């Protein structure tokens, strides 16, 4: 019975430690909902494959505070995203916008692999080089001696 109580207390303590600080949240529920929505769209620059909503890194906390401050100041979601892109680059967005530079970054590996495949196929289909001149009698004798050794 004591073990169960200790496990329940430990679980409750871990849940409290993982919960966000209520002092960080915006007082307006609509603004907080907008901020949470943006948190899911912004990449943690430390974790790199997590949103700042999921990340516990200090940098993610700083970006969350920045987003909340901008929303509280009345900025739109697009303005907040534009600010973050200006400050951290397009990498900060979990779903980057379509642009020629992004398309090139995503398509270049496929182009390189495709070009390599074409080069291999072209090389395989090319006829073999013509045979060289036949061996002289002296070269034939030398080859026979090498085979015997």
C-alpha cells in the first residue's frame, strides 16, 4: 500500500514538473489559443525536429515568451511568423513556405541520384572498346612461361 502511495506521489510530482508555468500564459484565452497554435508550427532551433510546444529547451521557452509578447502587443499570426523568419531564418518554420530556394534544396538530392543513374545506364549501354592488336609470338611465349610458373 505504501509503495502505491509513493508511486502515485512521484507520478503527481512528475506531472507538475512537466506542466507549463501558468505565469507564462496569456490572460486572454483567445490569445493563448493563438499562441499555442503558433507553438506547434515553429521549430525548436536546439532540438531541430520538435516544435517549441513539445520542447523543454531554454531557447524554446524564450521563443514561446517572444510569441506571447507579440500576440499580447496585437500582432497577427503572419506578423509573428515574419518576425521569427527574419530573426532565425526560414528554418524556424516546421512547414517552410514554397520558394525556389526551398525547392532547390529539396530536389537537388533527387537530381543528383537521377543523374548518377543515367550515367550508369549510359556507361552500361556503351559498346565495349575494340580489342587491341593481337599478341606477337614473343609475347605469347612470355605469357606461356608466366602461366607455367
